[in-house]
């Protein structure tokens, strides 16, 4: 298998499980090292029975009381929960347009492929994997469970998430955040360009509130060559994808000011995340995804040795 997969190819492939497996084979050696705390099994939650579930897991006493079939979900004490949190606000629909030879994936699409791959790695290791879509218009929450059947549900949910609206404020998703703060890893995939009327960054506030002693939080900042290099020429019309506000600018006149402001933004973001003990992973959507993941996991494996 080649170590290089063109993002253009990924954008044309709709079979997310195939994409995930293709990317994972050969060089993915695990997102984490599990810490075994015991082999006991604890009751986690009930869910509605589905065809194919083992009858031995049906709670017959509950059936007698409710006349409905429920399955008892168990959770091993050694389980690690891997949460995939995707910023699905309208701004994530941004694509790299400065060079037509680059990927046609938007940040949001790239983030979904990245989440699918991480989800595959997690379920392959036997971990619980959950999914959260952050948007005021499209709310998605899939509990963290394990197994191939659950992974298929995750892929279905990924396909159903659309970009739109804004990132919800912290108070509107506090209950979901509480359920995520168990032993495990949380990947928050966003461009982190989110400011409300009070000049507060909602996505950064959410990330900051996910941190606790049992959870490792990784902020995955998506960016493009357009943002990093600003190679535009002549008159430039830019539009805020969330407010729809448009500006007509001279690219030559604003380039230096833009690059300075962007540098200051990233420096501030990195300082905030570092102070909150959040790892900062910068990802360029114009780079092949297999290279991005290969580099990240190699660094991670070296740190865990």
C-alpha cells in the first residue's frame, strides 16, 4: 500500500469505512496506550433492542414492566472513551480556492474524513467512540460505545451532519460535555474562528471546559494554504460564511495586516490551550491526510515511549 493518498481522491470516495481502513492500514499503530485498571464489567446504560443483538443481553425484567425490549450495555473498567467533536458551524464550509490543483474538500468535509479515520482506529482497538456535532442548527450526539455495529452508526451520523449556524454557547451543551468527561481522549476538530457578540470564542470555551484529570483533550485546528500564505492577487471579495457580510479589498494592501493579525490570533490560541493543558494539533487541509495522520501518530508514539 502507498503511504500517499491524494485528498482529491478522498473527496470523490463516499464509502467512509473504506477510506478509513485504507488510511489506517500499514502505519496506524494506535492513538493511545490503554491503562488497564481491571477486567471487571460494569453496567453502563440501556438502549432499544435492534435485530442482531444477542438475546442474552435483553433485560427481561424490564420487558415485563414496559412491554419493550431493551439491551443492557456494559462497559469494561479498562475502556477508553474516544470522543470526536466536530465544529459544524457555517464557517467550516470554507474551501481552499487559491490554487485549483489543491484539494476541493472543505474544512468540514476534511474534518469528517479525519473523524471517520480516528473512529475506525478507536473501534479497532476496542475502545468506545462517540461523536458530537457542534452547531446551533444541526445538533448531533452519539454516545460513546464500542464495536463494528456502533462504528457504522457513527458513519451514518457523520453523513447526516451538515454545516450551518454557529457554535452553540457553553450553557446550551453543558449536559453533553458532562457525559464526555470520563477516562479517554477528546478530539475537537475546528478552525477555532468563533467569536460572539461579547467577543468570546465559544469553541475555545467549550474546549477549556472539557479538560479534567481523567481526560486528554486535543484541539485539531484546521487551516488551508489560503490562510497560511495569502497568495491572492488584485481585488478580493471576502464573505463571512456565518453573517454573510461581504468586504471588497485590495489583496496587496491587506496582506501584511492580515498575516500579522493571523499570527497574533494563533499565538493567543496556542497560549490559551497550553495554559488549559490542551494539546494543539494544527492540520492543513491541503496536505494529504495520510501524511498528516502519519506525522501526528509518529510524534504521539515517540512521546508515549
